[in-house]
């Protein structure tokens, strides 16, 4: 034991063993930092390192931080101070005590000695003793200590927190304290406005089937705005009420979208003159589609100084161009004439109804659709498909893929055929092979291929063109884009398959439409074919890829308008991954959140795995077997077969993994949840710095490019912070995004930043289905994007509150692939009842239990909380 300063006397009490602390949540237990020193009795002890704006003080890694603690005897008698002990610290031994202020880096103080405990002192009446608590941190993250003061027969505790930053995390510090944004002043909805100047149409072409307005009936609007649910929705979906049921759900969704759009309205913002034609407006968040604005949309603007004047003019400005976070607007000539660049405006965004109108039209069209498409179980005839042996174009097909393609080629029409399976099992590859088989063997085949997003649709086109065994003629394949898609968004090798005028995409001339044999589109853009007069039955086959991500009305967009009974419809997807994104919680609850693909499994023919209706793919070609193991056990009954040929990779040469045979690494770190300004989204700068550190280590060898690395994190602000750090290091090509942005993608290395570091916020996330926790679908997608290496960065004490992430953490610990802060008690946090049956149970009253090797499909709607589109919309800052 170190020697004591002379004034502590000769007698010393026995020092007990030091304790251990793993994690103290200062947000959850305010007693650890809220000390009322006036009510502590005769001895008043101050708290070292008091919080700043509710957060721990920040110190730099490698530098000594010190603060004084005063111990004051307020009585008229002598008081025994038996000991002051650093009971426990995390990291271990990171805090010390001393009787002198520790010297700074450039100082040397004679006689300075530090201790873990100081003992036996008599405090005279009115005496104040000053002790120093210091920390010289060697790593970033939250440092915590518990200090005990034994006074007479009392023990008084002080808990110390320090947040240790490095240069990266310090550069990401919040520059503005968080405050809830004030409620914006709204325009009067019924006020008139001066009409703006619409963008010129690229063509005078008239559509044969015009899209009706589908205005929301006032009675329905009033009913829903009064928080009442229409009777038809409460009844549930039936054959008799199909169109009415989904119409009401879409109205619920549209009303929520209207409300959400108004949350982006801006006050007191400038506009700049751009030449003689335009005024430009900067819209923060536009690049992330918050709000989503496209060519042809409009805003309403009013001088901010005239806000209280109901008779003041409000001007409509049409968007003529969108560039990054700026829109170019054209108002009435008088607005441009009177504008000065110093003017400030209140701006109201309008909601573009075009896609919702398309959904109403698709739902309406289901009245003419064969019942076998909507309710396959109502068909009296069990389908038996006659197949012929397949000569594969690709030599890499497995037996399940071969079977599904043979079934598709032998299919004569409704009901739909389904290809489903976990990530990386080749669903899209199977779809591409089936398309090429039809293209090469059936000259009369006309094929429509749809995907939920432009990037997914482009990917299918690239796959079709890359097959060397088949040359798809340029005159027979077409990529259909919505007019609102930016021209610069399309790569040069794809643009030649598109049709556009003045950089605005269009349908090709009608004569060309009839000649093309393969059309590729998004679900929503397929409406353009119907608008241009393409009749039901024109397409012999319709393929819907990633069908689990689309709502049922969205899926009906290509089906209900273009299908006859003999049209072959093929759906590919995985209901165990993220489902459709629904804004209205009520619409989601009552059925909008369930995809058409998922609902099909309520029919016995699909649920029982009848090969005449469905094929399940189980061979994974993406992931290292160890990356695949846990998702397979948790979500797919352990049926996944790892088929990645080369499991040795560049990671073997990296000095990163403690266990070279296990390419999943959990880096435990205790950071701090933060928000800034009036942005309700969360970030964790400590984790962001750790992400950058891992990327530096990965790329230092030169064997790994930026395009090989992806970073997944659930909060928008964390995405921005990590991007900012990477841009500062000139690493702009590393993709950083949410789970939704990575679904359907893969990278050699995936780094996951979980962000959360406090239990209180974790509970809020559970309530609103935010972040990763309590959302198994997000967990499944996040942990199956990596090909060769998966790195998770997070607080293990928070992670273990969720049974899925807890399984992953302890799996890493068992494989000796955990590094970082101390771990929680395993028995306290792990839910050992986490079994396949727990979260895939079916409704016992209506359906039989799963047989061995089967999935329980239709219970997912109840058991899985659906992901929200944007966590900021549900943050408590917006409530």
C-alpha cells in the first residue's frame, strides 16, 4: 500500500477488497448525480465533476482530469473520517485520490502521491478538508467511479462520471443544446393563393386512361380525424369488402402523410434569386427526403412579416429543379418582381397525392380481378403444375432454385407462385433465371418485372444484361422510370434502356411498348403502363421482387390493372425481413403493415409448403457460416445451409479478430446518447469515433476498399455524424445508412453502431418501435448483410435488454470474440426462453401449430413491431 501524507496520522484501518461496477445509468437513476448537500447531516460532501447541461463532463483521452471534493464538518464536535475509498472504477483503476491537485502534463509537483484509499482523519469543528479525484483515461468512452466516505457510523457515496473523447469524437460534439422545436405557425388551409408557373411538359401526349382525383370524402376525413375507425376496417378483410377495406386504410395513410408533410414547414427562411426565372430555397433534409420533394411539386410562401395579416398574399411556387438540398421555384411574375434576397418567408410544403391516387386506382381495379389472386384458399381446384426438365442458363442453380423455375415455367395462371427464403439464398437470381428462360424459350412471352425501389429495379436489369449465355436485345428490354426520377440518378449503362425528353423520363411511344418483351419498373411506376392503355393480359408473366417490402395496395398496382386469370404472377421475398413502411400506426395495425406476400401464407397451400404454390430457398451463398449461424437458428429453424465456397478471406490477415475462426466481433463501449439543436434524432459520438477507428484498421492493409465496407445505424443523426467524420478523413465512398437502406444489399464488412447507452431511451424505443431493439426484423437484416466480417459496436448493458441482441452478444463472448468494457451479469439479462416457437406461434384457435421444419407465417403481424420510416417522427421531441 502507498504511504500516506503525514497529516493522516499513524493509525490506519484495514482496507477491504475493491468492488466492481459494470454500468451505472445516470439517465435512469438520477440519484447518482443529484445530491442535495444541504440535507446530508453534519458532514457535507461535494460532488466531483458535476454534470454540464445534464451530461457528464468531457475530457480528452490521455490527459489527466482532476476535480476537488470538499468534506465539511458543520458541527461543533470533532468527527471521525475513517476512510475515503475508491470502491470501484470502470475501467478498473482509472480513478485515483490525492491530497494535492494532480500536476498537468507540463508540470511537476514535488511530493505529489496518489492513492486508491485515504484513511483515518479527525475533522475539527467547522473544518473543511479538500481531496482530489483524478482520472488519466487511456481509452474513449464513459468512465465511472464510486467513492465511499466513511464518517463515524455513516457511509456516504459519490458517483463520478467522465466522458472521454478523442479528436474524432470531439469534432462531433453537439454545438447547440437540444431543445424541442416550437410549434410552427400554420397557414389557414382555406386561404387563397396566387398560382405559380408549372414546369413545361416534355410532351403533349395524352394518356388513354387518365388517373382520377380520388378526393377523400369529407365524412371519412372527419371520421378519421376524430380518431374513429371505420366499421369496414374493424370488421377485418373479407372477399366481400376487399376494395372498401383497403380504400379506408389508404385514406388513413394519406391523412398521416399530410400531417407529416406539414411538420416540415419552415418559418423566416430566405430565398435567393437565380437569374431572371427562379427563386431558390434551401431545404435541410431534402437530400434524405425529409421532406420528399420532386420536379412538379409546389410550395406556398408568404412574407414572414405579414404572417398575422390574413389578407396578405400567399404565393404558389412550382419546383422546376431539385439539386441536393435546394429547390428552384417559379412563382407568378409579380412575386419575382417584388422579391429581394433579404426577404424572409414562411413556407408551407404540399403533399403530392400522385402515388396515393395510384393506390386508390389499383384497389378499385381489384373488383375485376380473379378471386384466385386475392384469396387463393377460396379456389375449389387444387393446382397441379406439370413441369418439364430444365436446361439451366446459369450453371450455378441449386435443386430448390431449379424446382421453382420449372414450376414457374409450367404455371398457367392464378394463383400467384411464391419464392421465399432468407437473405442471400438467391431469390433475385432465381427470378432472373426464370425471366431469361421465358425470354429464350417462349417468343410470345411478355414480361413485367417490378421491384419496390429504383435501385432494386436497376439491379435486376444489370443482372439480366450480365448473363453471358443470353444476349438480351436492346430493342426488346425497357427500363420504365417515373417522370419524377432525377435524370442524373440513372447510371450511363442503364440510361440507354430508358426513354426521356429534355431529361424527363417517359413511357416510350405506344408502338414501341408493344414490341418490348421485358419491362422493368418499380411497383408504383407500373401504373404508367395502364395509363398509356396497356390492357389486361398484355403481359404473360409479372414478377414482383422483394415483395415482402411492399404493402398490399402497392403490390396490387401492377396486378389489378394488368392481370387476367391466365397471367402468371410470381412473388419473391422474405417475410422475416423488413416489411412495408407505413406512416399511419392505425393503418399499419389494421392490415396495411402486412404485405401481400405475407398474407398469402395464411392460405394452407402456401403455409404447408405445397410446391405447386411455393418454393422455399435455404442455401445461403452470401455469408460466412459463422455469420449465418445465429440468424438461421433464431429465424429459420436452423434450416439455412451455408454454401459460401471460400470462407477464408482478407480478415485472416487483419490484426482485428481475437478469434480468427469467428468473423463476428462485438466491441463493447459505453458512450452517451445525445441530441442537438431542435433535431430530435439521436447520436452517440463515442460510438461514431469507434466506427472510424475500426474502418482505419480495416483499410490500413490496403486489401479492402471503401466500397467493401458498410455502416448500419438506426438513427438519422448518427448516420450524419459518421458521414461527417469519414468525409474529414476523405473516405466518402463508405456507405452509411439505416437498416432499410441496406436491405437487399451486401458488403464484405458490415459495421453496426447501435447508439443507445441509456435504459430510459431504450424503453422509449420499444414503445415506438425505434432503433434496433425489440424489432427482430431489423436485427435479422442488420446481421445478414456482411459477407466476411460483422462488427457490432454498442453498450452490452443495453444490448442485453433485447433477447435477440443478447443472444448475439453472448455468442460472441462464448467464441472469445468480445472486446471492450465490462460485461453485465449473464443470468440477469439473458432471456433463456428465447426459442423459435416464442415469436413464431400461430393463432391456436384458427390454425394448426407448425410441424417440424415449418415456419409459423401469419403470426408475424402480431409478434413483430413494424419499423417506422423515420425515427425522428416518433421521437419525444415531436410529440
